C-alpha cells in the first residue's frame, strides 16, 4: 500500500468513529471525539502534504507539534519549525490544528464542557472541508463526515 492509500484508510476509520460518536451523542463520547478528531486531522494533513509532494513517504507528523503558541513567544512554534514547506491555507490549517490540539486532552482526560466538545468538532469540520477541497483539486477524494 502507498502512503496515500494508508492515510485514506486511516481517515476512513477515524471518520466512521466520529460519525458513531455523533450519532450516540457528542456529550456522551467526548474522549472518542478528542482522540479521533486529533488523529484524523494529522492523517488529513499528512495526506495533503504527500499529495502536494511537500513531504516524503514515511514522514510522520505528530499531534504534539501543534501546541498553541503563546502571545509574545520568542521561539518559533514547533509545527512551523518541523513543517517548513509552504502550501495553500497553511496558516488557517495550523490555526485549526492548534484549536483541536488545545482541546484534545480536555476531551480525552478531563471532564469536558459542551462548548469544548463543540469547539473541537467545528474546528475539525473546517479543517476537513479545506483539505477535502484542496485534495479534490488534485483528483483525490476522501471520506466525508
């Protein structure tokens, strides 16, 4: 299997888990939403960058790289140091990933409030839409939430 087909299989699996969690009720499945929005977002980004030929097969992007930068932070954020390639919507994609990762652990390990659940789901849906549209321009179709 190629990197692209592996990413597509992972995305399909994550999307199915997200659909199931939404069907059951987002307030009853916050950990599932936190885990799968995070993992699927990274798979989407990897697929997108592979398709754009900005990263090589086997390159792994880690969700931990998307810790939201602090105001006045003097060190360049990890994600920007690790992913130096320029690509369409990079800034918007990174901002959405920061939102997802900022809420991820609250949903997985904490006692999340509804607004945190909705925030991560909305950020994921926006990220998914951007990448889906960009991949469609390249002739690649992905699973829809």
